[in-house]
C-alpha cells in the first residue's frame, strides 16, 4: 500500500511540475509580448541562464531571436534581437548547456498558493521590510485683485512645500513637513519685521517606528486623529493594539500671535482610537483629552470625540464633539475663579444616504462656539465672552436623472445669536456631463439667499471641457447676481464672468490659471489666480 | 523516505484543494491582467488598464497622478475610506466641516471661488469686503483656522470704531451699528460712504461741520428740531421779523432745507390758504401769536362779517353760524348757496331777491303760501280778473311755479260754473275765447256760437240756456 501511495505521489507531482528533459534543444512558447520584453513559457528552465539566446525556427534554420534577461523556474523574459516579428504562441528554442535531472526529493510546493505564484514570477522583487517612500510637492500661488474702486490693488504670493519621507534609507525614520510662505508684493517690510507673519510651518516632524505597532514623533505635527487641536510642537507616541490605538502627546501649542514656537503654551493629552475596516464596512472612533496651559496655568481643558461609520449599507455617518471642561468665572479682570464645566463647544453631525442608484440624500449640522483660552485672552476676556453657538444646517438631495444628467437641491440655514437675522439659502443645479459630440459639461445653477443685511438672487451657468486626454481642462462661467438691501430698499446688480485653465504639463507638474471679473454699474473687480505645482 | 513522500502528498492535496487567498480580499472581481503581467505581481504600468471612473470616486486632477498606495494603504482596495480627511490632514482644525470640495478641487488646493462661497454664507462680500484679504476677517495665527466670525460690522471693525476721533465714536456714544451711518457698499467711512439717514445731510445741511450741530460731541443726543440749532437765525430774521407772537419756531412750517431760508412757503395744508384766504396777514387768523391752537372754524374769524351782514341779516334771520353751509371761500361771500329745501327755489322762484319773499327781513316765519307773496298778482290779473270771478287764492289750484303763470289749468270751472273739464263739453274747446269772446268780462258767455240751431224759433238768451242746461246736458 505504501508503495502504491509513493508511486501515485511521484506521478501526481511529476505531471503537475517539471518533467525531466534530456534533449539539448528545449522548446518554449511565447506567452506575452510587451513593448520591452517577450515572455516565454517552458516546462522547465533548467539549463537556461540569463544572457542565453533563444532561437526561432525560420525556413528550417534556427535564427537568434531573444536574449534572456530574467529567469524563473518555468519561464523567462528577454529582449528581442531578431527582425522577425515574434507573436504570442510562437515557439522559441533554447539550447541547453547542461541538463541536470531533478531529484524527486526536490518536489516544489503547490503552485496554487500565492507564495508559489510569486516565486514563479519572472522577477521576484524582494522588498525590504521597510521601504523608503518619499513624496511631496512644491508649489507657488499668486492671488491678484484689481479694481477701479478706492481699494488698493494687491498681489499676494504664496509658496508651499510638502514632504512626506517614509522610512528614509529603508530605516525606521520618517520625516514630514508642510509649510507655506506668503507675502504681498510691495509689502516686504511686513515680512522683515517678523518672518513668522509670513512663514507658517504646519508640520516639521521626525517619526520613528519603534516596532510595527509603536510610533514616536517629535517636532511640530498635526495628529490626524485629533486634528481639531491643530499643530503641536513636542512628542507624540502612538501604540497600536490590533484595532485599537492609544496615543499620548505632550508639547507646546504654536504661538497665538504668529504660529511660531511658544514655550509658554505647554499642553498634554491622550487619545484612544478604534478602527475597524473591512471591504464593505468600516467604523472609526477616537476619544481624546487635552489640557492646554499658558505659563503654567490652565488655558483650556477639553474632551474630543469623533466617530464615523458605514456599518449600514449605503449610509455614511460622521460625528464630532468638543466639550470644554474648564472655565473662569468672575466679574472683573483680576477676580476670576476657576471652575469645572461641561460645555459643548463644537458639534458636527453628517449623514449621507444613498437611497437608490439615482437618489442620494445628505444632511449635516454644524454647531460651533468660539473657543476661549482663559489665560491667553484674560486681558481682553470681556470682549470675547460672546460664546453663543453658531448653528448651521444643510440638507442636500442629488438625483441622477440619467447617466449624464444630475439635478440637485441644497438648502442651508445658519444663525448666530448676535446676527440680526438668520442666513438662509436655497441652491439648485442641473449638470449635464459630456454632451455628446461636444465633450462638454454644463451646469446651470440658481441660488436664493437671505442674510443679515442682504437678500440675493443668483443665476449661473458653467461650462467645462477637457482636452488632450484630460491634460488640459478649461471652464467658463457666468453668474448674474442681484443683491437687495432690505434696510435701504436699494440693490446692486453684478455680472460675473469666470474662466479657468488647468494644465497637467507632465505627470509631476501642473499649472492653473483662473480669472474672475465682477462688473457692477460703477465698480469693476478683477481677480487672477495662478498656481504652479511640482510633485516629487 | 516513504513517510516523507506520504506527507508531501497529503500536504500537496491539502493545498491543492485550498481556495486561493487573494490579497485583495474576498469577492474581488477585477481580472488580474487589468493590473498585472507575467512580469510579476507588481503593478505593470504598461498593461495597467483599470478604469477608476467606474468606482465611486472618479479620478480627476491631482488624484490621477498619485500612486495607488497613497489612497489604498492596503491591497483591499474597497477598504479605502471616502472622505477627504481620511487622506488629507485637516489643517483647518475642523472649523470648515468635512466637505473639502466646497472650496478646493481635485486639481488644486487653490481656492478660487471665495466670492461664490460667501454668496451662500452669512456674509456675502459686497463693496470693500470684496477686495479684502481673507485674513482681514478670518483672523488666525496660521491663516487656516476659520473661527466663527460675527456678521455685525462691529465684529470686525471695532478697532476702526475705537480709533475714530472725528467724531470720537466711543466718547460720543455713537451706536455700534455701523450701518446706521455707513453704507455697506462703500469703500470709505466718510464722504459718499457716510450715511446720515436719520438726519439727511442735504441742501443747506450738505456742507456743515459735524460740530455745527453736534456741539460738545453730542452725537447721540443731538436734537433734530430746527430751532435747536437755528434759534439765532430765528431771532435775527428781519424780513419779516420772526416775533414769537407772529411766527412759529417750527421752522419747517414755512421753510425747506434750501440754503438761505428761501423759498419760504407756509405749509398750511391743515387750512388751505386758497381763494379768499390766499393773501391774509398771518395775524388775521393767528391772533396773539397763537399758531398752535388757532381754530379752523369760519365763525371764529368771521363773526364780525356774520354780525354785520344785512342782506340778509344773518342774526335776525337766525342763520346758522356755520358759514360753510351757504358760503365758499370765494372772496365777497358770493356766490352764497342757501339750503332752501323747505321751499325749493326752482322755476319762477329760481333767482329771486331774498327780500322779495322775506319781507322785512323775516327769514324765520315767511309764509310758504303763494298768495302771501302773490296777492298783488292775483288782484291785478285781468284776464281773467281773479277777484271778480272769485277765483281761489290758492294759486297752485290753477298754476305751477313756471314763470309767467302759464300754463294755467282752471278745473274749478266745472264745480264753480259749468263743466268743461268733464261732461259733454270736455274736449270740445281749446281756449277760453271760444265761449268767452269778451275777454274783458269772463262772466259773459256765448252758448249759441255753437248751439245756434237749437230752439231757433224761441230766441233764448245765453242765461236761459244755462238755466235749463246748467250741467251742459239735454233738458
């Protein structure tokens, strides 16, 4: 019985894998042809080496056709050296140098596993455990405004640099940096008086992967899990435990004045995050506590909670809450008493539901109060004690009438207690994408707005066109606006024209230019925007 | 060796029956060759043909150029999260919500729709706000956090308010509602941009200094009453001299804002100065400088006229003292329309002299009986002579008020003398002369003019006819 099993096993694997070839010439079949290489499948490549020549039988003669560049156990790829056209399924012949019989003991693993498939690849790239990835961009922007009004014309330049260098030199060390520099033409003195009025560093941090689950960063960094606190200069540690991650951070808030380093603004905190992601669903939550100080005294203490999920099919939910735990109470500047509190400073709720393939409904609530930093603002606390919540509601419905035709309605309501009256708006649009024959997209829109001091009606049309396989995009727009001032019973009519061009000059370089002209009865306003961006 | 072979066989069978574990997760339906080639499992850009536009997120702008791994950190592509902030750190510190596409496009972070964005916000950008830098209103140390900003002017312009010295806004207690004085569409705080709507600075007030009216910085308590500022002008006025007894100190009663106090027109709409009132001296009505409580009743000024009137004597006649009952403001008190409904003044009475009827100025007990006025007519009438014929003195028995006493219908003839409006003679005559040929004496009559053939041989007299036929019928 054992003999039978032994024989069967030999037969099975012999058939599935490499046969033992004893002839000098080995035939292979072309399996794939690319612009650079031709791939040839053999029963085995034993005896074939990199640099060998493969031949093609032409008019009864072996003609050199291919130089082998890469090799696996059953296939090879190479560069064409023949003028003859080589097609898929053509037969190429290798002349063996050695034909070494395989030992039955060296039966390879099953081919059906991905491990084996990878081994069968022509080139097996063995990536290091940590692989360096460097990407980023540098860009230059200009914002120019010209008008015939008494307001001065101005041009503002802005340069940004972004770098995300992961695992530098395949090490555990990473660097991230994002900063911008902005100044007005003709106002360099402002830059010279304080460079940090122009230079804003949003992140400049070193990150070190202690192990697969632990990461430390030092420097200025915005933690995506608690981005609400903004950038922090200091130490951040995060430990991942499967779906759970725990983080702690301690350092300094950037200066309130110019976003530079400020040693007085020490802060510390911790967060707990949970993330569950599958192909169909995901759920993420994070909970953070922060204590922010100024010169050793509590400036602000708050909790932050964020949750998002797509646990129900076609439904996406996002929520974020910020609760302040500390306040000063008193009636004079010098007579404040610290108190614990539980004051909702910010709440954001968003829901998006795809009711059907055609109809998507979404809505959001955004309630925010201005944050009070009791120590930092103590001297003029009375001025900023307006802590009424600004509430904003948005509802939107998008209906896909056909593949290319979409209609949408959106309404918004915003109110702050000190506003003379709420701001209400209704916006509707109709978009036809890719009009046949024109490759043009058109959007018609209308808006009605009631705000504290003006009511307005806006009608607009926008045309978009892509050229050269989307390497060049152009848009042209027009809007008619009628502002009515209820207090004075007067109005202002504006005609607005817009043009923009976006050019992908190369895979890494893009350029865009935009113009917006607003024409009133007497006043004319022009705005130009330019951007040049180079990615690396 | 046999045992080893057996193990290898069993292991081989086990693995050969295993379902392949795709690194892209279960139910991954995209063909391998869409991304891979026989070169290996690395993405082959030469053969890559996946159309990302078939997914929920078509790739446009910069998204077309980035590597897959930037959005798909694992090989389970469907696990990529849908929100911008899942890939892009929110440098706005959650102050702008989730929807980056409201400001940014996949092509660029450049925000080119600032004006359009504000058109659905609490503060559309109008006037000077349209040319302002974002950070002038959205103040933050990093330029990217957009805190809640109030939409009241003072929320941004408090510094302007505090710094203003002409006039000093805080000291003067000027309202923080800037729109009361400054237009939102303007580019400057003064000149055309200044709005003095509560007291329009036009005409004579167009070029005055603030301090002319707002003495000692009284910007909130400055009176809008003319006299407050123009008392000296009132006192100094010479033509005419504005003595309080004559002229009100409500300047606007007579003057406009036109410089030089001219034209001066009395605003007398409550008592229109027309016709007979068009050129009075103010004091004719406004006695003792009473411009506030001068009555508008005619009699209060025209009592003397009422009393002095003799034709008719209003007092004796007991006329009401509501002059407007009979008179208009036409000078001379004429025409005077009297309400004579109890004795309509029509036809023959249409244009009488009052005294014709109201003898001796008797306007209270004048008889409405015709004869009381027309006795003379009665007595003097000769054709026929009413007195002789003993006609009724009730004139309306035969006459209307049509002038000339005609037509006259004497129906009493039937009862008094002989039936001619009834009986056999009805309709047989057209005028009196047919029976009364002697119009000097209607007592005489002729029957035989018509009845000559009757009793011809007896030669009866007219009286004999009447004696036998007093009703005009056969014997």
